[in-house]
C-alpha cells in the first residue's frame, strides 16, 4: 500500500539531493512540525512584506507549477516561507534573507523593466535559468551571493536562489498535496527492477 513520506524522510532525501546542505531553520521547523497553512484569509504577514510574498509565491509557482496536482503557490508555500523567516531563522539569517529578496526584486525590475510577477511564463523561466547559472557559478554555501545581487557580500550566506529553492521544496513536499499526491512512496516495495519505463510507475519518480 502506498503511504506518504514522513517529514524526516523528505528531509533526508533533500539532503542527498543538495549534498547535505540543509539549513538549520528547515531542520528545526521539521522537528517543530511546522505546516503549510491551508487557510490564508486571516493570516498577517510576520516577516515578509507584500511584494516579497508575491515574489516568493510566483517563483514557487514557476519552480513547481500546477499540473494534475496543485503546485507550490496553490498550496500556500509562500506563507510557510514567511513563517520560517519570522520564527525559525536567526535574526541575522532573517535580515540577510529579506535583504536578498529586496535586492533580487529590484534587480529584476531594473533588468526586465517589470517585476517578476509581471513577466510571462517564458520571461520567468529565463530569469530562473539565469539565477540557476549564477547559483552554480557561486558554488557552495560559503561563497557569498554571487552575481545575483551584484553584491560584494562574502559573509558565507547561501545564494538567494539556492535558499529559496530549499524553502520552497521543503514546504511543498511536506504539504499534504506534495507528500501524498506528488511523490509515490511504497512502505513495502516489491521486487527490485533496476531499469523500467517511467510509465510503469504511473509517470512519477519513486521516493526511495
């Protein structure tokens, strides 16, 4: 029978995928059982301001869009990012994260003439492609921000796109939709087959 992954199991797989560089804020939030909110009408922002929330929401929507299942924005991952920034980052981490978001927002407006949210799908994809290239060029977690902020900051902060991806992926795959509908997980798998068509497992990668 297929079951959802536990939050800790999802973190373990995130750590493997990212080389073990999972932030303390995410680890602490996992242990604290922080969840993506299902109702947002009465939520007051705690750390982000409205334009930052919109930026995070639309980056999340571009990374994990709606398909046959709801995507990251639709399950309110951006509100979880606000919660993590407010209550699970240190004061220095929060200050740096919010500063980086503001700088990113300003840079996109300068280079593209509009905000990220006003770009069409192709425009958003091009921005994320550029961010990804700059993130890789910046290297690991202790190389400052790289080109994305045009900054001389070498304090060891993660590249803003790396940090956003971690927060978004954590939020999505620990949400009910992400953990139970998007990932396929079998607690008692059958025989091992090293190479089979993806269509044979419902078109989804197994979380093993």
